[in-house]
């Protein structure tokens, strides 16, 4: 009886142990499955964040690519339209011929110029007809119909197929006074090559090819796939998908898992807009392999943990499961951190992340290049202190989240586009994210282009005015001189001769002004020669030795480059002397001028003229290169205009930095070897 009770007791104990163990095992397995579900959810959230960052980067890069394409076409359109308007004036005045068209075509690198009458018949051309009997791909009568009917006087044809040959052209047309048409076109191969290698489609292909984790990327509107990469042939149409329509109509960033070519992918979509106009959806499909591998690994480990639970009990099971879970999450975190870190580190824009506890946390490669400092010296420091040291603390003072700033970094003025955003983490710590784009070179090129346009316009004006005034002025001078010699009035003889002399003097003065016009409008051709830069600088310094000594002004020459240049010695000397003379006039007495030469790259040097004079306000600084603008009582206002033209003819760039009471710096960038501008 006792034995039966003991047996029952043992069985009961065994049952209890088994039940406890199974309960513990079940509890641990259920907990593990819950953790698996949570881990998957966290992984999806991480992938969503990663996909969002990737889409934002793609959107920014894509917009820049499309705007660059548009900029190239605008440049081509402006150049062709300016030549077209010139040809229209020649045609309307009857001064046109095939020879003139041929010469203008060569001088301005225009592929072809044709002039049609209002019936669509070609009457003038810059090239002889080379194609006979070939079918034409487009008809001038149809394309130019708005000009023939008088509906418009200019027509931007844009990219079109060549009429008889292979390839494409970029064309514009202007109407003549008799409703004819002047058509100008250039070879569009360069524009198309740019679009092919640097355009939006190339960008998508590069992103997919460089990132194995990206299955595909595509830009899609409601009708078609506009651009795609990753062997995309067919995608779900937007009108047929509630998910895609919702993203497009509500301008939302959305994600989902979807099947693509027998693969399950994590897809993220975002509306793509240019200048407030929505073009379509940008879609990116990310590989689900990391999640699937992690899921498989977790299931294998769950089986292993279950076996260990059976063998060594609930305590060891708990320990191993916790350890395995920790390792899994750590690896997952390292994968995500590495992937996100690579994206942040390699973007072209500066990214700085700061929080109040840890200081600067992220300082990418672009930031190191802009501020010329390694991230090891910055991480953990205060953002306010760092920006104050670099002279850019104005970034944090602006109330706007997106704004352009200018500040000096390493004594170089930089134009920056800054996007600032703030958010709080789970512990309510405020985190600041700065995304900075360096616009300095873009600003410099824009300013140079504007100056070149003004330079060309002023040259044309000077040439026209000189031509129209000089001949009648010489006639007036001759007549006054002859009257003064041959005519003697009955009274007030002295006054008569005095007035005649005054007229002759004024005629002479105007002639000198016209001569200055012509010097600017028709500059002397550049006659380059090779010479060493160091003796040239010493010669310039000696030329001003006595004037500088007399005014107690110091001229320091600092050349960190002693090579040989190929320039027009006389014209470049004129540039140096003009700028130094302006600095002397600005300082007057007791001051310093520094002339420095630095090599920027293998083909270019930078020359700085810095004085500690009174400086210039913005309204004067922005006009100093304009013809006949001067602040000197005895100045002509033509010196800096000629300086600018000489630098431009040498293929260089001249800029000025100046502030009141802070002196002035003229910065000249010149190629070491002069190459004639085509």
C-alpha cells in the first residue's frame, strides 16, 4: 500500500516536474516567439527609416540631375536665341547672305543656320545642301507654322531628330519681318551624352549597381514607367493600386512588402515633384534576404534552445536564450548601423548630428572636407563652440529651417545652403540635424557668367557708340578749326576765338573718351609668352618702390609657387599695376598691401591682392567692374573693366571681397598655360 502511495507520489512529482518544466519551456518558447515578432517589427521599422533616408537622398540627387539637364538646355537656348535675334536684325535690314551665315555659324559653334520664306522654302543657309532624295524625318512647314502665320515671333523647338542625318539637334527659330523663319540648331550629342551618363536614369542605375541590397528603383507616373533600373520591365500601375494612389494623391511616404519577379521585397514609395509639380512616384525595392536570414537563424536557435531546455533545465534555457537574443540584436544593430553609416558618410552634403548630452555625434566626410578638420577632433564637442570657432555660428541664430548663409572658413568666404531640423529622442533629449550644401563654386560661376554677359553687352555698346559719334565729331572739329582760321568777326574777336578753341578742346576730349571706348570694345589680341612668375612680381614691386616709400605704404609679395607661366606679359602687368594703384589710392597713406600667389591645382594658380584700406560697401562692390563706374574724382571708370576683360580673355576669373573698414581683396584665378578661348 505504501509502495503504491510512494509510486503515486513519485509519479505525481514527476508529473509536477514535467508540468513545471513544460510550463517553463512553453513560457520561454512563447516569450521567444513574441520577441521574434517584436524583432521583426523593429527590423521593419529600421528598414522603413533606412528606405526613407535613401529615398530622400535619391529625390535630392534626382532633382539636382534634372535641374542640371534643364540648365544645359537653357544655356543652349539662350545662346541660339541671341544669335537668332542678331541674324533677324541683319535679315530685316537686307544685310544677309550664305557667306555671313557660314561665318556666324563657325564663329559661334552653331551646327547649322537656315532661313525659310513664309512658304517654307529655304532661301539662305550656312551650309550647302548635302542630301538629295532622302526622306525627311520632320517637315519645316509643320514645325515653323506658328512663325509663318504670325502667331509668335520666337519658337523654342528644343531637342528634335535630324531632318536627314542620324542623331539629334537642339533648335530654336525666330520670325522675320516678312513672316519667314530663321532656324538655328546645334548638335545635341553633348546634351544627350550628359543625360545618358549623369542624368536621372544613370543615377538610378548607379544606385542599384552599387548597392546589392536594392533590388530595383523606378520613377512611374499614372501611365508609364518614366525611368527604372534593376531589370524592371513591368510594375503595378498606379491607378490599379490603392496603396500607390494613396501615396501619390496624399503626398505620403509609404512602405509595404510586395512580390517582385518571384521575390518578396520591401518597397518604399514617395511622390516625386519638381518646382511644386508632381511628376509621379519614386519607388525603391529593398531585398528581404537579411530579414529572412535572421528569421531562419532565430528559428534554428529556438530549436537548439528547446533541446537545451530539455537537457539542462529551465535555468540554463533562460540564460542561453537571453544570451542568444542579445547576440542576435547586437548583430542586427551592427548591420543596420554600418549600412546607415555608409550612406551618411558618402553623401555629398555635409551632415552633422548633435545632442545636448553627447555633443556632436555624427560628422561625415563632406563635413571634414568643408571645415578642413577631422571628425576625431570634433566628436563630443559642443555644436555652438564648433560653429563659433569656424565663424559660422550664424547658422544656429536664424529662425528659418532652410536658408542660405555666407561665412568665412579658414579665411575663405563660403556660401552655404543649410537645412536645420530638431527632434527629441525617447529620453526627451533634443537632437539637432544640420544638412549643409556648399554653394560657393556655384555662386562664383554664376557671378562670372553675369559679368561676362555684362562685358559682352558693354563691348557691343562701346563699339556702336564710338562708330556713330566719331565721324560726325571729327567733322565738327574740322569745321570749327576752319572757321576759327578763315573767319574773323567784326566785334568780340577774342571771345569768338576763345569759344572756337573751347569747342576744339571739347571735341578732342570726346575723341579721347571714344578712344577709351574702342580700347574696351576692341581689345588688343593676346600675345602670350613664357616667363617666370618670380622676376615678374619683383619687377612690379620695383615699379612702385618710390611711390610706396613716399606714402609710407608697405607692399609685401608672398609667392608659394615659383613656376613658369604662359601669358601676355604686358597685359597681365597692366592688370597688376591697375589693382595695386587702386589699393594705393584707397589707402592714401600709412598702410599695407599684400600680393600672394598660390597653386590651386596642376593647371591653375590663385593671385590675391589684399589691402587694409577703408573697404567698400555692397552697392559699390557690386558695380566696380561696370564700364565708367568710379568713385575717384579723377578716375575714368574704365580700368577695372579692362582688367576684367584681360582676365576673361586669358580664361580666368576675377572676384572681389570687401567690407567697410575691413579692407579689400581682389582674387584672380588664372590657368598657368593660356589657351585661346574658342
